[in-house]
């Protein structure tokens, strides 16, 4: 990326931060009309997306230096941190956001597992007929995604301690610890003894004599430090601007009378657009393992980090958080998880799998506006 573009992106992000720190309270606190809210939302949305592409670029640079799967892990964790911050900002800034975390996690699963995965398989299959990937890595992701999805989004509807799809305090503590522990074990295995599961299947890694990771040198260390610093400089504006965006989004949904679930969908699209584009580019270039790592890794990270974060906020503030999804969404989740398990049970994919995933994504969009 040219240094000029990088500089312009950082300048736009930090200039917007400065303006909102100086005038944001009056702008957001005294929105005179829906058009003013729309203009402010469009401004923040475009700036955050542009800066998020900077996050992706720096994470891609780190991926090249660190090798797989550490590179993809840096990208997915960076994106999910942004998501957690946005959700937290809305929860702490509004009293009507008890379903936002649920709606966002559900939207992430539908958008990524059906929308992005479906489009990736469709584009890749159209260009390359059949594509191969590392089956062990996809199976490992799904073995974590399936129980975390059931625990976070389905089980709360069937517990008897609370009547409304929320969790009692002991359940919140236990499920948070369980989620963190499971995700932590997965990260340990992903970056350690089973790192070979998450690289291209025809290039296995010898964990004792690793030849795929570049040797550490003084130059590499300086470059790593530089790109980590730039990664933080791109993430911080998004974190700072998230509170203003959350207030405007909440106001806009109330004024427009739009479905409450739309807030979670907008946040999911906002956060995962750059990562989704990266996955599509990788699939089109016949790097399906990379695309799957991005897609399934983002879902696993979302569940592994968002659930403990929102439950911690709920316990700290006393604010109720509804996690259980409605019955129609449970059906969609079950269909998506079963379809994903079938899609990634074979080491080869075609356009057919992509078309089926996209059909489920179309059903999800219809149900948002016509429950």
C-alpha cells in the first residue's frame, strides 16, 4: 500500500476522532432531524470502514511475516475486538440494547457462514471447478463453533432460572468461564501442536522443524513492531468513534421504526466487511484454506470473545442481556450448523455448496424484515 494512502487513512480517522471529541456531544446529543442523524451516521460509517481496511492491511502484513495460522489469527482477533467494543459501547450507552449482542452474534453467524462462505465457494467453484482445503482445520473450527453457538444463543431459551432468554448470575459466570476456557484451548492448539491443521493441506508443518515461518531477525523485529504499531493506530479511532456511532444508530432505528435486529446486522456488516472481502479474494485466488480460516475463525472468535464480554458488562451494570434467539432463528441456526458440517465434511467443494449456503442467507434476510 502506498504510504500516501496509509497516511490519508490515518489522518481521516484521527481528524474525525478530534472533531467528535470536541463537538460530538453537541452533535449527537442534539440531533434535530433524521437527515442530520443520517449524515452523521454516513460520515462515521464510511470513516470506520475505511480505517477498518487499514486494520486488515496491517494484519495482512503481519500474516505474511508471522506465517499461518498466526497471521489469520491476528486479523480475526483485531476485527472481533472492534466488534466487542462496538457492542459494549451500545450496551453502556443505551438502556434499550438488551438484545444487541444476541442480534449481532446471530447476524455474524448468518452473514459469515451463509453469505460470505456461500459467495466464496460460488466464486471459487465458478473459476476453479473444484477447490481443496485443509479439512482438519475446518473440522476443528466447527467443533468449537457448534457448542459455543448452542450454549450462547439456543440454551438460554430452555433454562428455567429466567423466563425471558437471559441467564441467571451463576449461569453467566459459569458460561463465561467455559467459553473462555474452550476458546483458549482452541487457540493454544491452533498456534501450537496442531498448527499444521490451518495451513494449505499440501504444505504440512513440522512443528519441531518449522520451515514455513520466517526466521526472526533484527529487521523482522523492527518491521513487526512497526506494523503492530500501525495496527493499533488504525484500531484506536474505531474504538473511540464507536460510542458516537452507537448512539446515532440507536436513534435512527427508533425514529425509522426499523426492526431492532437491524442494529446487530449493521454492526456485523460494518465490522466484517474488510475481512469478508479478504476471504472472497482468497477463494477466487484458489486459496480456500485461507478463506475458510478467515470465515470460521471470525465466527469462533466472535463467540469466544463476545459472550464473556457482554455477560461481564451485564454482571457489572446489572443490565439484562437476552441471549436466546427466537424460534425461527433457532431453526436457521440449526440448518446453518448442519449445512456447514456437511459442506466441510469433504475436502473438496464446488459451486453447489456455495449456492445452498446463499439460499439460506436469502431466507435470513427475508426473516429480518418479515419475521
